[in-house]
C-alpha cells in the first residue's frame, strides 16, 4: 500500500531512493530532508501552533468565562512522543519483558518498557537540556510524573507545567515536587533535533546506518 512518509513523498518513492544511499551523497541529503519534513509536519508544526494558540489566561483580568487554549499538557504529551521517536532513531531500546500486569499508578509503569525508559533518560541528558535531568531521581520523577502520567491518565503527579517559569532553567523544585518550564523544554528538544540533523548530514556520521534502518522499517510499516 502506498503511503506518504511526508507530504509529497511516498513509501514507493523511498523504495526507489533507498538503494542510492550506498554511494550517492545527494540521495542521503534527500533522505534526511524527507525525515526532517516528516518530523516537522507531524510534531513541530503542531507544537508551534499550540505555542501560538496559548491564550495566557493568567495574564488577563477577564480570564473567567471566556474561551482559552491552555496547552501545557498537550505540549508535553507531543514533546514526549517526539522524544520517543527521535531517540528511537538514535539507538535501539533494550528488550525487556516485564512480569505480571502493569501496576501503574499504584506501582511502577511497565508500559513502555524499561528499555524505552532508559532511552528517554539518555535523551534528557543531552547537552541542550543543560544538565536539568542529570540527577537520576529528577529524570525518573519526570518519567513517572510527566511522561507516564500525561500519556496514561492525562494528568501529572507532583509536577506543575508552566509557561514562563522557572525562569532561565527547565526544572526547579516546587513544594514537594517540581516545576517545569514547558517552552524551555520544547526549545531543548528542538535544539537536539537540529543537532541530530547536522550529524546526519556528515558523511562520516555513525548515526547514518541506524537512520537508514529506521527509515526502512518506517517505510515497511506505512
């Protein structure tokens, strides 16, 4: 079945492009462009639209009784899905078969598996996050309270998702939990995406083989 990997570029087009990656740098640049467009169409354009739609009711005196867009949870849910996607291109997850049923929220979340949990932690430790999640406890609490909380039940646990605070840092302690600046967080994800694209455009990049495998897998699944 023919399906679009991005607007105007189908899985059939990829089948034609794929063999050229062996010895054609222009083909590589086209493949990276397809990936960039796909990610922007499916994630970044949506996130940017949410940022623009934010009505900032906390800054308005007539906030009650009017229509507002308060996109904190939506922004973070998309950011978490985006991180899963990007880190999946960067490296494989560790296979893990958890015993028994999922005990979340009373116990630890086993979906997604601990392999993707570790992938997620690695992404949060990348340079653009400025060390905000280098502390393992903070990273684990983010996975439990933000990623798993929002994606499982549409709420956070001991995390508040703010627009302009904490100022000049992504995460800060807040009472018995944490405060997260969603737009600084999104900015860090954007920077890591651009860094990954820059790496892929280097013909000597070790990431190219993994990228090639993931794009082929994606094509086979569409």
